[in-house]
C-alpha cells in the first residue's frame, strides 16, 4: 500500500515538474493571456462547427475549405469592400478583345509565393492547366477556358470557347481561380497527379498567411507570411486559429468568454441571448442565399404551371420570414436575390392570396384541391427547413392539397435528384450562388442542361434556354441586363419553385475585432483584421 | 494459455471477415451516390463518372469487396471519399483521441465505482449507502449531453477554470506525435505546456463519460462484496483479528473481482464505441464524431474503417478480459 502511494506521489511530482518546464514544441507560446482586456492578443480565434475537407484549392468546393484556402491563396481580381465591384489584385489591369473571347491580364511584378518563387504568367498558365486537367470541384466555373498563354513574364492571356461575360466574377469569387506555387506542384507531384496528395494537407500560395498546422478533427492554425507583397504595416493579427467546436451552445459560450473572436453558425434560437451583450457584435446583413421549395416540374399535376402558381399564392410568406426566421430573412421576388446584379425590380412577388390560389386550382381542373397529394422532402438535421415544410404543409391544406413530409439524409435526396423519375414531387433547398452574377444564379438552375445537377426542379423551357445562352455570351451590360429581366419574368411566371425567402447573413464576433468588412459574395479574409 | 490465445485469435479473424462482409454490403445498400456527393452539385455527369471510376465504385460489389480486403492485408483501408485522405491515416488521428478519453473515463468509473460499491456494502443500509446508491443511479440515468452542458456552464462559463472543448488549448501546438495520446506524447517529449493543457482538456469529458458508467460498477461491486462478506472465510479472517481494511480489500475484494473484470472489459468496449455524444459536446475529435460524419457523407471506406477498428478492439478486449480471469483466479486454467 505504502509502495503504491509512493509511486503515485512520485508520478504526481514528475507531472508537476514537467508542467512547469519549457519544451521544444511549445517554446515561447502562451495560451490564453490578455492585453488591455483583449484575450489572446495577436491571435484571431474562430470557433467553427466544421473544418475544411481538404486544402487543395482546385478540388475543394465547400465554404469551410474556402475559409482556409483564401487566407493563403489569392485571385487575379477581387470584390471591392462590401460591394460586387471587381477591382485589380494580383492582376493590375486587364483587357477584353475579340468580343469577349480573349481576356488579357497584366500581372503585378512584385508578388512572390511563400516559398520565394515569383508569381508570373507561367504560374497562371500552370495553375489553370491543373484546374482543367483535374476537372473536379470548382473546375466547372472555368469550363469555357480553352487556352491560357504566358504572353510575356507578366502577361497572361485566356482564350475562351465563347464570349463569357461572367468570367471576371468567376475569377473574383475565389472558387478555384487561385494560384499555387508551380515549384510546389512540380516538386511534390507523384505519377503525374499534379501534387494532389501533397496539396491536400499543404499550402504554398501568395497570400498573407501560411499554414502552420492542421490537426484533423481539431482545426488549423496559420501564421503571417513574412514576404507578403502587401506588407505588414498597420495592425494585423499574427496568427489565425480555427477551432472545431461542434455544439452551437459551446461556440456561443466561447464567444461570450472571449476565447473566440468569431463564432460561426450560431443557431437562430440562441442568437437572441447575444444581442444585449456589449462585448459581442451580432451583424445581420442581406445575403444572396435563397430558400426554395423546388417542384418536380415533370411530375403529374405539377407539370401545370397553374398548380405551381396556386401553391405559390397559398404559402404564408409572412409566417416564414417573421415567424420561423424571426425577421432574419427577407421576401424573395423571383428566382434570385435582389442583391445580385441584373435583378429585375419590376417583378411581381407571389403574395399570400388564398382566394387566388383556389381560383387557379379550379382553372387547372382541381377545384377544392381535387384530391392532390404530394410528397415534400427535407433533409435530416436542417431544423429551419423542417419548420418551413411544416408551414407549407398546413398552408397547402387550406387549399385542399395534402402534403406528406419525408425527412431523408441529403445524400439520399441528392441521389434521387439525378433523374426526374427518381426525384420526389418536391423538396426544400437552399441555393448559394458562387458569385453575384445572374448567369451563376440562373443558368445551372433553370437551363435544361442543368438537369442531373443544379436544375433540381427539372424545369425545361426552350425560350429560357435560348435567352440564358444568349445572355451569357453577351458582353454589353445593358443588353445582358435586358435579357436577364426577360428571363426572370418568364421563370417567375412559370413558378418552377416556390421562392420562399432570402436568408440574412448572421455573423457574431467580439467587439474588440477591428477592420472586419462583410462582403456577401466572398469568403472573409483576415488580413485587414486586428484586435 | 498460448494454444487458447491462438485459437481465440483465429476465431477473431472469422469474426472480422464476417463483420466486414456485413458492413460492406449494408453500407453500400444505403441509397446515395458518394461520387455525386464528393463531386459537388455542379459537377457534370462525366466528372462524376470519372470520380466514380477513380474511387472504384464502377465495379461490381463483390469485386469492390475483394479489392478492399486485399488492401486491408497490406494495411490499406481505402481512401476517404470526402477528404481524399487514406482512411488509415485518419484513424491514426481519431482513434488515439477516443482511446485516451475512454481509458481516463474507465479509470474514473472503475476507481470511484468500485470504491463506492465497497463502502456501500460495508456500510449496508446506512445513510451513506443510500446516498451512494442514489448518486450512482443519477450517473447512470442522467443524459450525457445534459450533464456535459451543465459542466461546461459551471466550470467554463461561471468559474472559467476548465476549457470548453478540444484536446489542447488555443495557441498551443500538440506534442510531437509518438502514440497520438497527448498525455503520453507530452511526457515523452517533455512538453510541459502541452501536458498541462491536455490534462485540463481531458478532465470534463472523462468525468462526464466516466460518471455515466460508474453506477454499474458501484452496483456490481456492492452486490459482489456483500455476497463475499457473508462467506465463512471472511468470518475466519475477522476471528483471526485481521484489520477490517485487510479483510475487505485483500480477502473480500479479491474474491469478488471476477464479475468486475468482466464488467471492465464490457464497459471499456462500450466506452470506445459509445463516445459520440460526449465527443460532440466537448468537441473531442474521436472515432464517434468521425463515424457520424462518415455516415452523413456516405463515406464507405471510412464507415468500414471505423467498424473494423471497433470490432477489432471488442475482440481484443474480450480476449484480454478472459485471460485476466486466469491471473485473478489461479483456479481458472485455459487449455
């Protein structure tokens, strides 16, 4: 017994000794700490419910991967401040020739990758060859690119298959169009894989921060790139750290205690508790993320636009916007959010009108609902969607339509959506355009060629197809705008989906965070942020 | 004993093959297309097809299974559909976290549970006995997620003495990897800061998890010790004038320990496979949260990897438990 006690005491002493001593891996590091009331000065801590899937910018295509990628990798052009105006970045200028088929970019000559190699036209060429050759994730944004040429050291020329007006937006969005050091690609390639295996967990870009570590399941940390071309004058954080905190309540506690500077995806029902906290900022801004109930336009009575219109008129939009979303959303008019350039302001919104809905059903040959019965799918774990679908179910009952709700995993719904025959009658979904251009917001969703991927209402309208093709090839903005106005009018009239609402972006962060600029169209970067 | 162990290991291989076959076919029967999910919604049919071929999903199921099993022999558990990383590499990250949490939770539940059980048995029907029984019952009945949240609110929000989650503190690098168990690795690398931080991060999740299984040990220890305390040799020991602590801990507990060993084995296996809720509450990056994500993303290789790992652990723990009987009770001999 005495022996056991001695062993325990000795172990405890050894542990306390170790706890007090320095070490190689964590030398000069201090956890916690505060300066002038600011916790963890110099480090911006993000409490997030998830982490990147992978760090290869030419394959990853999800918000959490972008969140890491855009701290290290950069684009030729960017959105200015909070706007959708595109301004030079790695490219200092550009010109468009041959009616929009050739785009020439004049690059900055003072940019280096974090491995010390220069960023130049050859790097642009190699990176776009990589994107198009791997052909995964965000590659579809650039599938009209047929050639990239290094005209001279700092001039890169893109030749497109057809004139594509949204090309600049594609480059500014940060989805795929960012640059990895060609040396890193070359040095780490195995069997011609473009270094995919290595770049899954490693990053070498031109951006302000460099990956320090990524412990899967726990998060990543990044430190300043000392040779960053914009320099480090002024106030910047030295380190960014993303912590995976699964529970919304825990992320909120971290924010309240000051251990997190940004807390992502706090659930709406707990947000109210933060409004009265002077140490926390709850930012509510309009976004371009819309919520739709997509009808299967090829299925039975849903082929009739009068039925679809009737259902659109029967829905209680007020209850969805102010009840379920407690005012943290706005009405949606037509197929895209009004924050997207080219939005048609003269569109008429479907407002709740039960009498009109009943009349339309009667005209369609279904008086009093005519025994119509549909299945509406919603995904597991998406509580908001579930509530909206329940509201939809009770509203449709008012016009005699029965809705059966089916809750399935997104994986199962996505599989069913590959064909109109396999898909259910309808399902609820959020639509997040990659960039604020109507081509991105409308083409894949409503062009017949989008069936099997984003056209999940299986909407087919030859006129809309023709106009969408024409609009994406039109470079003149005035002409494009007119075409998109027309497209939106037709789509709104056809009601292929029930356009539920536009969700506001909610961001919570500590009041001691300075320099944060919200842009609804692109992932947040931490370079301008200080504490 | 060696022959017995060898026989059990042979049987374990049969169990593992059976389990792999079942999991493989069940997971592939779930409706959904992993290649479509991994390609993203905008991917064209040819992109999805190309990824499907790359993942080997275009081949018939029996062929896919054979390829998978062939890979296992060389230690290749396939590639994760969502992260494109070898599943074996991911398991090397997640498994040690679960083992570390489960071992600490088990230590807490066994030490506290057995001690409370003995005290209850010795002080049978006293106020202390009643209190300990209620205390244990509460642990077994209280939902883990609720207890975890209470702990977080009290120890993190109110007192701010323990961290909210994860395995290590903000701004601290994990210790140099040797075993993946942060406490062991911190000691091995002499990393005091990481050690201190790892221990503080382990306290709440292991108490939460340990408390939930402590009640079972208390109840079992109490009934076993009570049974033994009424035996003749205990009366003899007391009659010889031995100290009560020696009677209880040396004579009674030693004889009551066999059922407890069985329970330790079962509970350890249960803790390894049942940490999902605790891991979620405390953002503990272990097998539980990994498997939930894998199922959501139809990540077949990851689902298979987790299932086979947990099955292997179950088999090994059961074998060790059986071997421990012989050590605890010399009357048991394996042939």
